[in-house]
């Protein structure tokens, strides 16, 4: 797909911001559960050791939380600066969950965070524990509303197009919050955060073992983190299966790209790597039926009929109907005040073809195919690293239970070096989710090139490089503060 320089740079800038932001979010979600679990053990047992454990990981949580807020705020501002056409076209729908996130979830996080971080010795144990759990729940609620918005972009529901305001307007808020794409995406994202937090804690704890210090703290932290991580990873797998079924139903081109599937059919094979396939497995994953029909890229472009008789139009037919919708919309706007009968007929034609409105901006069928190579390999990086990290956590937990871990230096090094790998897996997952739905900002409704703001390429380029510098500075500062705190160790009390 050939795209304008403005669209390309705007996409790159948003990808940069989202990619940096996602470095901080999953660790926040994961550490919140781990530190709250440790504090719960402290409250139940009354053992000051567990309080020290909770306070140490809470300090790292706070550092990460602060930097994550900065990148998240910039990300939301970019909808207005770089994607103003998108914001106007669907602002009534997209803005609602983001407003709720800002008013409810962020306020909740900030309030309970203050009690959690500064309330030691000032409130009762149970009140402080409640604040700690509510901080983590607030982070999850924040993710709820962000992913409601993102899930709607993947599978738009609950709205109608109003040609008088030239906007899509919400008619069913409940449809947004029960959107199956959102539900699977929420659990997939939150539990991947559990996995990230677990690998982070296990890796740092193994560093203490390698340095032959803080042994009890390290082993206890590993035990809690590994259990959280294993539970989270199995939940990621379950929600990933659900995501695959929803992609097959609502975003078949994304699924075909993730599999590199050119020509589909029944008993579709799952590609492990090029040339290595499992017969029928893709049909099972996509439809939960080994005989299920899965369309390939060529089928989606050429049009196809399923074995049960459902007919899906070709790319050219969709583009033609989209152009018909745009022409009818323009005619309606022109005639609505001068010729009500002709305007009513134009409105009827628009309503018949409005589902294909976005295709009217597509110039050729090739635009409808995302970057297959990138999506294909990103999916395999995500799944491959996820399985490897699950195996690592199981082995680490087994070694800790058998009291062999302190002597297994190779396993300690493997755990420490796995920290960047869990971040790589997370980034790969978002590449599949977002690159896989191109050329759409809103699936089947609004293409990326029609959503961009009317700004100069130079302005986007300038801010892009400014963001590169600022975000990299944020990351370096955070890493230096984290490393300093880790080197000091849990024996240092928070001031």
C-alpha cells in the first residue's frame, strides 16, 4: 500500500508514543497484583518481612507509574493533533470511554496511590491494604475504558451515522461495554501485564541471588511472582483463543495476514513457520471446528461463499458500494434544504450502502492487505516468547520449591535476561493487533488516510523527533532510578 508522507509520519509518531507507553503499562498492572499479594500476606501473618517485600516492589511500582502517566497523556492528545478527522467523525463514541477513564479510573488511581505510598504508619494496616488493592484495581479499570475504545475501533458497534452532523453517534452504550472484541482484548492485555510483572520480579530477584544477597527476599518474591505469572499466562492463552475466534469473525483479513494464508478453505492449516504446518489447526483455533471455513487473503479480495451459503462481496464490490454511499451522502447534503423528495431518495441509497462507506476512500484492492510479513512474524514472536516464558516460570517455581534455585546459576541468568523478552512479546502483540487491521483506523468504517489531520508533514516530523528525544530521556531516567533502587535493595526504607 502506497500512503502519503503525512499519513506515514502520523502513523509512525502514534506508533512511537503507543510503543513507549506500553513499556510502562504492563509492569504497572503486574506489580500491582504482586505487591498487593505480599502486603496481604503481611496483614494476615503479621510478619514484618512481607511488609518490607511489599514496600520494595511498591517503590519500583511508583517509579514506573509516574513515567507511564506522562506518555499516556501525550498519547491521548495526539488524537486531536494528528487525527482530528477521526476525532470529529467518531468523537461522540470514542470520547466517552476516554472521558470515563480520565474522570473515574485515573482519579481513583491517584487517590488510592497517595494513601498507599504515603500512608504507611498513618492509617491502619487494613486501610492501607485496601488502598493498595484499589490502586491496582484502578489501573485495571483504567485499562477497561481505554480498551473499550480500542475494541470499538476493532469492531465498531452501538452507533449510527448521522449525515446531518457528518458524525457517527452513539445509540447503544451497553453495546460498547459488552463488545466481545473488547472483552477478550481486556483480559489478554491485563493478564499479559501479570506476566510482565512476574518476569520482572523474578529476573530482579535472580539478580540478587547472583550477587549472593537478599536471599530470603529474592526467593520469597520469586515464589509469589511465579504463581501470579503462571496464572496470568494461562489466562493470556485462554483470552488469546477468544481473540482468535473474534478476529476470524470480525477481522478476517487480520487473521489471514497473521497466518500468511493466501487461499483459505475448510480444515485450514496452522503455520508454525513457513513450510511447517499443522493440518486443520487454524480451523480449530478460528472456529472451534476442524471443518470450519477460514478465508485467505485472496478469498477476501475476490469474494467468496461459505459452505453454508453466506456470500461475501469482493473488494471491488465493496469499493463500488462505498463510492455509491459517498456520492449519495454528498447528494443528500446538497438537496436536503431544497428538494426533500430527492434528498429522501439519496438518504435511502446512503442507508443501504453506509456499511461500506469507508471503502469509498480505498483506491485499489491492494490497500486492503496489511503488511503480511510483519504481522506474520510478530504473531510468532508473541506466541513463541509467551510459551518460552511460561516454561521458564514453571521451571523457576519448581527449582525454588525444591530449594535448588540458589545453586542453578544458569537459570538465574536465564531469568534475568528474560526481562527484555517479555517486553518484546508485548510489543509484538500490539503490532499484530494494530498493524493487522490496516488500512483501517476503524475496521471497515474509516481508513487511516481519511482520518489524519490537515497539518504539514514538517510539523509531524519535527514533533516525532522531539518525542523520540523526550521519550528516550524518560526511559533512561526511569531505568537509572530503577537500577539505583534495585542496587540499594529492600533493606533501605522508603523516606
